[in-house]
DNA sequence: CCGCCAGCCTGAAGGC
DNA sequence: TGCCTTCAGGCTGGCG
C-alpha cells in the first residue's frame, strides 16, 4: 500500500524513535516470516535508517540490515503500549519499547541480509538529482509501454505506485495510456517536475491514507485531502468540472480526466 | 523485450 | 440476517 511518501515518512519517524536502541528480543508471530534470518538481529544496536524505493532499511552495528517492504498493508507501529493490536505479525523488543510489524493481508516482507544487493534492481530515486528530463526521455524513447506503467516500473523509477502515478499524470495533463515513446521533450520535462513537486508535497503531508495506511505513531496521512483524481470517479475534475473517469490498466484502476488528459 | 493473468492474503462494502 | 461478488495503495512468476 504505501508508496514513496508513506515509506519516507515511516523511515524518518523511525529515525527519531528507534535509532541507537538495542534489540532485546524478536518475536515472530506469522509463520510466513520464518526463515528470513530475522532472528540474527537478536542483540544488535540500530545505527541507521534509510529508504530505497518502497523499502525501509534498518541498519545494525554488526553490519546486518533488516529490509522491510510493506506491500499493501504492512506497517511499523512504534510502542503502541496497551492498545490491542490486530494483525500483529512480528515484535522487535528494543531498549526503549516495542516496534511492532502489523500487516493485515500478510503480503509484506521482512528479511535480514548483510548486503543490500537484493535492492540493486531498483531504478532511480525520483527525488534524487539522477531523475532528470534526460533520463525519463531516454527510457521513454525505448519503451512503447503506457506511460503510467512506466512510471510505476520499480526497475526504472523506484517508489511511485498507483495513487501518485494517477496524480502526477493529471497534474502534467498527460493521458495515462499514452505510449511512453510518443511523449515530447516538453511533456517529459513537465512530468519530471510534477513528480518531484507531488512527491515532496505528499511527504510534507506525511502520506496519503485511503483506507489502511498509518504512520509509526498510528496517525493517518494528510495528502488524501489534496487528491485531484485518485478514487474520485464521477466527481468533477478540479480543472474543467467534467466527471473523473476510471479505467483498468493491467488489472488496476486508473483515475483521470479525459478532457484535461488527452490521448493526442 | 512486451502484455496479461493468477497468485499471494484479509476484510470491507455493496447487491440481492 | 446471510450469501455472493468485487475491490483494495504491490509485486512475482509463468505463459504466449
């Protein structure tokens, strides 16, 4: 579920909440999480917190890393003392409290490794200097895929999912089914610029909560108030007032304004 | 390389 | 009330 802004929020909060703490014990409640090496971090001190794409990377003094991917419903909750927790899948008992991994649908993954090569297939970070007009134009020219699919291809660009892809394309005025290799340099430049603006704004708002997402404090995000098209089928387009439509792309819903986002 | 689909899971919501 | 279908923010692997 979470995309880049949500995972960035989680990572920043964990940096404030658990950096420097020592692991006292680990309890794995979901059998699917067995065999991932998680028990190896039994007494380590947390020395770094990073994000790569939609992955949260917790580094330890021993050189181990815990790599967490929330998929649809995975989340870390820091020290939710006293509150009964549904869908609790793992508990990291730290010197300052409990870090709980909660995941209703159990698609999320946790794994421990000494190197981060398993993340080497991820594409450029969209908020890094490497995500330029030239880069997107180059990968676009080599692809006849629909532009929304390309934006969400984690091997090319790491961190954009279904919500922000729709919002970025609306903001750029580009139809989600446009073939990537038909976009002009001007359209590509707008796309890159809007991607950075929207992702940064969403981070500022601590992410988007549609149904399930919570940050590590158990709070919802704020960007759902700013969504222009996502989930808004039938509502008036904020630009032209015509109804927002929903289509299917590769089995997933895409929301857009057919008037403001033309095919040609 | 590409697109499409099932599968992985659980729960909410809507139709009848 | 209950039963059934559909839908959900992600990703992988298999097929053609």
